[in-house]
């Protein structure tokens, strides 16, 4: 996962939302470590100004 450009590591929810908001394009996304569940990743997708977060279990 660490080799992917979409992976942003152990950033918090707010930082992930900030980064997507800076891009501002619908459909932009990133993957980060979950704040609340160890070993789980979160896929965060910007759509119409809102960030949707989906947990990715291995």
C-alpha cells in the first residue's frame, strides 16, 4: 500500500478532508489509515463537496 500515490498514511479524518477539499474535483480520492480501527484503511472520496469514507478491510 505504501508504494501507491493515493496512500497518505496515518493522517486523520480532518486532514484527509482538507487535502481532498484543496483538490476540489468530484471523484478525487485518497487512502489513509483508519483513526479508530487498527490495521484498517479508509478510502475517502470527494463528491459534490462532501467526503465519503469507506473502510477497507484486508
